[in-house]
C-alpha cells in the first residue's frame, strides 16, 4: 500500500471515529455539556488535526511528535468513553 493510500484510508477511519464519537456524546447527560462532552469533542477533533499536521511536516521528529499527540488524543477519548460506560451514561 502506498503512503498516500494509507494516509487516505487512515484519514477516513479517523473521520468515521469522530462521527461515531459525536453520536455517542449526544447521549451523555446535559450536565456534562461543559465537562466530558466538551472535552471529548475537543479530543476527537484533535486526533484528526494533529495527524494531518504531522503528515504535512517534513522533519521526521516533528512528524512523530504530532502523531504522538494525535495518539494521546485518541487514548483520551477512549478513557472518556470507558468512564461514560462506568457511570452508565
């Protein structure tokens, strides 16, 4: 698989994850509007934006840094979804 094909496929998967994440947070209680909902939405968008910014860079260390930030945002959303299940949202 070529680099561009991999990039396009991963980008589509990230966008689908964001779409599903937004769908899930709509089910969170209203009192979480400025808490977990807001934080989760920011983290979801951060996954894509940091991945894309890393992909656009030329220096390998900078690319890796943005990919790591993107991965951290992914883990943050996973943590929020885990907590939401635990709290029975």
